[in-house]
């Protein structure tokens, strides 16, 4: 019984580990970082913590927390290999609520930085010297 190449690729795609899928979908730069995030509870599969070797299935929900932002995504395709970013974006769909929540949080961060008087400003060496001279310390 000979198997054709299509059966081989389907069987490979049917068994993709969660850490490998997150790496292929470009949520993490390395698989080690993906494993660390999964074990640290930053990734929830189906609303629950899981292990890095958990098998991913099409249609399942994955929540990925990257810093202050949380991505709620649905697995659309499986790929055990990391490819270009355009190809990686085809592996998942992000929910509209997740996109809106991240945009709202980003707007809050931008608004908060407007009230910081020191944002984007630092003394030059000359300014620090002048300030020391003015205070009589130098």
C-alpha cells in the first residue's frame, strides 16, 4: 500500500505541538520562549493551562499574553514549520473583541504618556554641568 505525499503532509499537520505552532505563527521568536510562556501560564489553550507538547487542532481557541496585551485567536491552519510573516498570519484569526481591546489599551498607554513631563526628554552633558555650577557643586 503506497502512500501519496498529500497523506504524509496531512498526517504531519494533524499533530502539531502547541509550542511549535506558536513559534510557527510568530508569536515567539524561539520555541524555548514559547515553552517558557506556556509553562508560565501566559498561554491558555481552550481557556486552560496546558503543556507545551499539547496537540493543536483547527478551530480551537488560544489566548496569548504578550506583555500587557492579550491576543485571543482561533487556530485556522496547522504548520509545523516557521515561514514568512505573511504565511504565519494565515495560521490564525484574531477575534474582533481582542483587536478592539488591544487598540483600547494602546490608546490608554498613549494618553498616559502625554501626562509624563519627562517623556522623551533628557539632559545633555552641558545641561548637567550648568546645573551643577548653578547649585555650587562644581
